[in-house]
């Protein structure tokens, strides 16, 4: 009976000790371990704009379509740009004929000799040749620009990626430099994990990281790429004379600031659906020292 009581006491003490030890480990991991549920998937997004203005005559892609670099996205009406090329070609031909005429006149006067043609008239002829050469060069550049603008009526994908949130339609008018298509560049995903500053002491560049997307079980393998060096101060604004304007209040409950940590994605499991803006959990495994 006594042995049974002692045995029960030992078991109780052991189980209690293990529970306390396990609770302490979990508490340490929760309070100190570098993990956060505040993670967001990011990606490079290119805003595609036309280099020329005009009405869209063809939209060659669909929403969420995967495109290759150099693939046609949409076409701007090329009619007036084609006419501009024809006009520039005509002006260049005129300038070429005028240059040939001026050179012929200058050569003829030079052959007549100083007894028949004065030096001043020869200088005028040489000046006319130089002016004709300048006009020819200018018209040649204008033709090159007209051809370039005609070529730019075909708006191409600057990189391989996925067209997203496509709103462009045939008949829309596009202006030069105004973005009309968003392109998510392929293989540029990364994760921003917003870690409490109390956990950053255990986060180092190069540490492996596990990323779990909300609602998906496969773990995405990553690595700490960098740690942000600054965030905005919401309690301070710039006042008069370029000095800080600090609010005269203080909250007794102070929350730890969250610092962005950039996670480089190394491996995405097959069949994983990933998109910029997705919420995820990030767990960093610190290197053992």
C-alpha cells in the first residue's frame, strides 16, 4: 500500500514536472521564437503602358493569361502612324533631292573659277549645302521616329508573366505612358513577414524559413533574404520649422512594432496556388550557434 502511494506520487510529480517543462518550452517558443502569422506574398508587377496614343483595335490576351516575353498584348490603331511614315518618307526624298541640287550648284560654281564667280557666292553655295545636309539629317531622324512610333502600336509583354485584372477592351483610347495592363512577372514571388521587434534578435539573413499559405497545407521553403531598416513613425509628424511634432499622449500598453522581413522563396510544392497578396504564416528556424 505504501509502495503504491509512493509510486503514484512519483508518477504525479513526474507528469507535473513534464507538463511544467513542456509549458515552459511552449511559452519560450511563443514569446521568443521567430514566427508570425502576419505574412503577405509579394511579386514584381509591371504596369504596361503604350508608347503611343490611339484607339485600341485588338486586345490579344485574356484575363489571367500566361504570356511570354515579347508576346503581343494589344494593338493601337496604326493608320495615322502609317500615314506619318509615308509623309516622313516623302519629306526625306524631297530633302535628298534638294541636297543633291545644292551640291551640284556648289560644284558648278567652284568649277567656274574665281574670275567668273566671286568668293562670296561660293561661300553662299557652300552654306546652302550645309543647310541642305542638316535638313536631310533632320528628315531622316523624323522618318526613323515615325517608323518607331508605327512599331510601337504593337504593345508587347516586357517580361514573361501573367496578365491580371484585365480591364482593357477593344475601342478604348489609350494615352502615352498611362498604364493599362498589369503583368505579374513569373518566378518573382517573395514573402514579407512582419515580425514583432522582440523576435528579431533570433532572425538572421540566411536562416531557413517555412511559409504556410492560409488554407493550404504544403509548406513553401524559403530563406531570410533581408531585414527592413526602417518603418514609419505614426506618433510623429513634421511641424513648423521642419521640427518633429510629437503627440502629447502616451499609451501605457505598448505594442511591439512589426518589422518587415523579406523571405526569398526557394521551393514551391507542385500544385500550390500562389498569388500576390495571399496571407501566410512564416516560421524562421534560427541557425544553431
